[in-house]
C-alpha cells in the first residue's frame, strides 16, 4: 500500500505543489481576516493622508543647523552603541558556536541572544531613560544592548561556517582552545564580521533616530518635538537631512562591505 502511494505521489508531483500553494493561501487568508480591514478605511485614509502630507511641505530651512547638530549626535550614538554591542557580542558568539563551545554553554549564550532580541529597541530606550535620564547616553546604551542580539547571532553563524579542517589541524597539533580561536577561526571570520558590523552601524543610525522619540537624544527627539508642536515643515527639514546622510552612509558602507568580501 505504501509503495503504491509513493508511486502515485511520484506520478503526480503537481499535487504536492498544489497542496503547498493551498496551505500558503489559507495562511494569508487567515492573516488578512485578522486585520479587519474595511473599504471605508482606504477611502477616508487616503484623504487624511493627503491632507497630512501637504502640511509637511515646503521644508523650513531655518532649522537646518539644528537638524545637522542633532544628526551628529545620532551618528555619535550609533558609533559608540555599535562598538559597545560588537565588543560584547564577540564572546557571546564564541560561546554560542557549535564548533567551539560545549552544549550547555551554547544553550545559555543562545538564550541570552534570544532574550535581548525579544526586547524592542524603543523599550530598551524607555528603560535606560528611566534609569539614567533623558539624552544621548540612554540612547547609546539602548543601541548597544540592542546590537548584541543581532551581531552575536551574525558572528555565531560566521564562526560556525569556518572550514572545520583548519580547526582539526590545530587540535591535532595540540593547540589550546584560545589558540584555535585566535589562529583557526578569527582570520576566516574577520572580513565577514566587519561587514556585519558595518551593516549594523548603518542600521543603528535609523534605530537611534527612532529612540529619540522616547527622549533618548539624537535627531529623533527634534523630529518628535516639531511634529508634536505642529511645526511639520521643520520636521520635513529634519527628515530630509536624515535621508541624505543615511543614503551617503549606505553607499559608503556597501563599498566597504564589497572590499571586505573580496578579502
């Protein structure tokens, strides 16, 4: 009976593909039903969106110096936050890697990664604002802790992708655990790890901008102030400055990552 079913399944492979397609369709239908979207939402929403966006134009360039100063603070937060996160992520990644750490350490380190990733950056911002007060230090610490959850995972995957033959050769020669990491893993992981770090720095500029909404400093604080005060043309100037800088940093970061990949 099983053999006949297997033959029938091989004869009609389209049936399995149709079944997968049907399951995906049902999942999307279930998700769409949960949104409770009504047609009137689109009709009224587009009108309100048009009115809202018109209030943002034209940009008020009188606050350009304020926007640039706040942007510099955001970049400073991102530099220090990414650096703190990268330094703390490395030992966690090593303890999480299957080819380096014992299983019980892997479990603890992976749990720590998941715990950090489970907390949104804006919640971390609220926590640090409550602990040390308003301003850039709270935002920097929030970005740093938030970075750990992702860079540790990226570093871990890079470590686990290392050629096992180099590790085996060092083990046979009697190398210690630290020497295996220093000579067998880090040289292979370094270019990829630096590329991940650059990507995270680029992302953290956006994250730091959002953290300003909860009072954690940076350009997001100015943006929220102008929007709350109905000074939307000033908010447009802030967003344009942020857009230009993020675009430039994205282009530079992409070029650097390409060079690191060639290494």
